[in-house]
């Protein structure tokens, strides 16, 4: 779309067609789709990212960890196999295509896939402002003033992390893809509690235990892929440590990746899921939960079992999987580190595990009602469950007097299905959002504007 300039302002000042909050893998896929769009679909765009550079799950970039989906489910291949942003083109550009093909696998390491994503992000640098922490989004008029009746624009207020200054941006549309928030049971504070860390912090916080030969005591809580990977990591990298994997169920459960189940990652099932009434979606979701939650790859389960067996053969069982344990509370012992309190859900008895380090693989929460959108909440329509009503194109349904569009990426699992938080349909979702955004802008009447991006 044609850039909208502000009368009497500097050449850089403008209203953007669309601004993305967050530049992780979801908005990166959207940026790729926008870059490859035909001329008539080009949008004046900007992405705001709080981190100083692009990185994908930095706390979990373990040497041994592999991608769980095929490389063909990259940023663009399923939408445009001829794109210059495909994983195969990345390999060609890096000079590793034949070496990778010789591996005879379609599942690269997580470190290599992060490098691919960073490679793609570098090519979109001109549309990204890093170090911009978005604080709030406000409804404004065409003059840039707060508007509570008929908003026509959005003012995105960010804090520049390098300078501490407040920066204001203006846009007709918004895409929120700020990611999930790590979560833990009440009473466990992984942000400041010594010895307690969440899986997303792992590679940063494991440095709190610098002596690899020390007899540390670790407890890993969780039964999903991350929990298994970190349990294995601690077994391998701390050869004298005592490591307990505490899980609520009887055993690790393998991901259901059977052929018929995996059809849920076909685009048409998003259409099917979205048109279902609310009371039908939840049973459908629960039936498919094993494809993404509290389950792990079968090869990882086998490796863990094999390593525990080999310890038993040697008569040195320093690691174990402890079933039926539900995490309850935590006590700090000045002389003995942490005392972690569980309940055996089968025996209904308390269990106490002493530890030096507690690793919480307790998942993430995707808050559709994200706090940066609070000022816009009065214009958002609600669904039958009281949450924001999300349309098939990932936009939040709004009152007729609210002109801007607000799109969500990653927050719509309850309305768009279990594929929402994984890599599989990123390019398809990006295309859906781009098509909708272009259609909304081209159907709009031209607006006169007299506001400016400002700094204070």
C-alpha cells in the first residue's frame, strides 16, 4: 500500500498499514509472506521486538535436541516451495545442502533450525526495530489523539530498552505475536528464587551449577518433550549428579504422530474446528492432546530408558523416573538447599525430595486477553465463554465503530485448534492474515491523518 505521510512532519513519520508486536517465528513467517507478496499486496509494515536480536527459544538450544517436525514445515515451503526463504535454500546458501541430504533425515537439530530462522530474519532487518518493548496500545483518532468513540488508528507505545525513552508508533492494523508466558504452580518463583528455574531459562540458569563433576541433586518436574530433554541433559552433563524426574502419570507417554492423527495439521481442519460450537471444540481438543502436550518423542523415551538401565547394570542408580508425583510446595533449608514437597496421587501420601536445583518444565500460558491490549478491550466482542471472539482470519471481532483490525498469532488454540501453537501451519496462517489485512485496507476509504511517530 502507499505510505501515508504526515503533513509538515519529517519524511520518516508515517502511519503504518500494519505493525507486528513481537518478532519471533510467527511474525517472522508473516514478514516472509509480506516480502513475497505481489506488488498490489505490499503493506507498509513494521515489527517491534523487545529482544536485541532474533533468537528462537534460546534457553532450550541444546546440542542434542532435534526438530520435531519436518524441514518442509519451515517458514514458507507449504505455501511457496519456490521461495528463497525455504530451509533448502538456506542450506544451499550456507554451503551445506549435500552434506545435509547425506544425513538422510528431514529433522535437523534445533540449533541448525534456529540458525535458519536467524538467516531469514536478517533478510527482513529493514522492517524490524529490535529493543522495543511494547507497553500498551491505545485507540486514537486520525489526529493521533485518544479517541473513545470512533477510533480510526492505533497508537503503539514502546520503551526503547537501550535508551529508556518512550517511542510511539501509529498503525491502521496490528498483529500481536508476543509469545507465550512461562508458567509454574503457585508458590514457585523461577524469576528470583535461588535454585529454581523454568525450562525456558535452562541454558542461562544452569550456569548457577558450574562444577560439572559435583554431586548436585536435581529434580525435573514435567512429562513433556522439554522435561525429557533436560532430564537427559543433566544425566549426561553432570556425571556425578543425582537426578530425579518427577512426573504425575505412571510413565512418559509418546507423542501420537500416527498418520491419521497427524491430519490435524492439514489446513482444512482449522476451518472445521473454527466452525464448531464451543461445547464441541473442547472434546475434540482433548482427543488430540497427545500430539502436543505432556508427551515426548519415542526415540527420546527409549534413550532415557536405556541410560537408566545401563546405570542399573553398573550398580550406580543415581538417576530415576519417579511416577505419580504431584508438585505441591517448596521449602528452603539453609543447610540443605531445597525441600520439594510432592503428593503421591495414588497413595495420597506426602513425598519430600531434597534438591540443589529444581527444573520446572511446567509449560506456558497463551493469554488471548494480553495486557498490552487492555485499552482496546471495550471495543472487542466476547464469545460465549466470555473471552475475546476471534474470527476465522485470526482478527478479534470488534464493534462497528472500531476501525482498526487486531490480529492474533499463537493465542487462538481454543478457536483454531491444536496446530495454533506449533510450527506446522505458520505459512498458511501468515497467508490468511495477510489476505485479510490487504482486503480490509483496500476496502477502507482513504483517511486524512495528522499524527506523527514521536519520542519522549
